[in-house]
C-alpha cells in the first residue's frame, strides 16, 4: 500500500515528471506483482561480452549462484521502496546502449570532440554508463541523471563500486522542471566552456549546448505526444551544435502512431501509452531541428527480433515493437 501511494502521488502530482523507468502509474487498487526469480533472464549475446559476462566482470562475482543471489538481494530492497517494473524484470542490470545501431559511432566521435560529454538520461542503476566507460569513454566526461538519487546508490551496491572506483557524476531531478533544465540556447556554440568537473554542477541547465551524446531509453513512451515533443526540444537544447553530436535510444513503438496498453496494466483504466511510428518519430525530430542539418535513423523491431530483455515490453501484436533510433547533427 505504501509503495502504491508513493508511486501514485509521484505520477499524479505532475504528469510531466521525469519518472525514468516508471513504466506504469498506479491507483490505490493497483496490484504490485510479487518478485519472481524466473525473470532472471540476463543472457550473453553474440558479438562481444554479453550482459551476464559484463555484470560478472564489473561486480567481480563469477559464481553463477552467488551472482544471482547478489542481484536479487538488491532487487528485493529496491522493489520494497520502488515497485517499478524495471526493478521486477531486472532491467536495471541489463545493457541497452551497446545494442543500439548507433553505438559504434560513439567512440569515433571522441576523435572529433576530445572533450565530448555523454549524458545517460534515465540511467537507473548506471549499467549503460559502466559499459561506455569500460569501452573507453573517459569517466570524467560521463554523467547520469534520474529522478531518484537512491538509484545511483543501488548502482554502486550492485556493481560493488564506490565514487572513487567509479567517479562518474550523477544528478537527480525532473527534466521537465525548468529550474532543473531550462530550454536550450539553440544551434549556436555556448559562450562559456563546458563545466568541469561535472560532479560540481547542480542542474542540467549548465550542460545546455555542451553534450555530445545523449542516451535516453524507455523514457519517451511514459509521456503524452505533446510531452514527448517537449522532451525532444529540451534534449536538442542540451546537444552540442557540432557535427556528429547525437541523441540515441529505444522505447515502445508501433507501425502507425497511436496508443497501446502499458505493460503490466492490461485492462486497467488509464493504462494506455502514446507510441510513435518510425515516420512520426522522424517527423518530430526534424521539426525540433528545422533550420539545421540532422539525420534521423529509426527502425521498429518486432517481437520476434527483440532481445530477450525487451520481450517484457514488446507485444507480440503485429504492429508493435521497440523503436531503436538516433538523431545526429550533420
């Protein structure tokens, strides 16, 4: 009941809340399904270290049973406080950014922009930031952002790190709060240099015009069509006005834009989310950058094409799946 009341207050109090990974809202009658360790489906995938191998190496736990016990212990504590689907489905321990088609373009970007900053918006426990750091992105140029600072603390516990061993900056805040992220300055180069160290900044506004890569997965579909467009404009203001700077991510999509039921909310009132199609998604981003050269790459992955960790949100219905996309300045 406490978890339900907290989530309901959070979501209902301001519909625009940056509720990263809050893949459902709830009312006082909402049922939080119990945890089920059968959902421990992290798998090694082809083409380099898989999720399970990455988690083992980062946490330093190589025994399969000990690793599972460790992750479930953190999951249990987090779910008691935040009854979110991303906690129940072990989404917090999975890699997303490295599966995106645009990911191979991130490291080469450092040659053109040596001081490139990468922001993971809705970073949850920070798994993707750890992957980017492991692949060679300077930790001092990485920053995570989520609604709750406790997520970052659970990330250190999950990966058995400290702020000294993983010195990546983190900000807790609501991306729709203009005191936390004011609308950007447009396509001009910022007058001031990027703020350093990133750990000293107190809002995302300080990064307007300075971020070379923005990763944002499974966040857009939490909001209405209008709010998704507003979020796109906010991210465009953060993006550095230099060729190659990009925004990339993934979320629920459809062949034709429209509504679908939220995962885990089937049949409940108010359980629909707005989903873009590849065409409408492209149109939205092109409208955000009307006077600039920008390339939008987007693909709708159907249920049968999805990674096992995405099947909890990718419906088997013919017109639904996961949009994988990137928006790149030319």
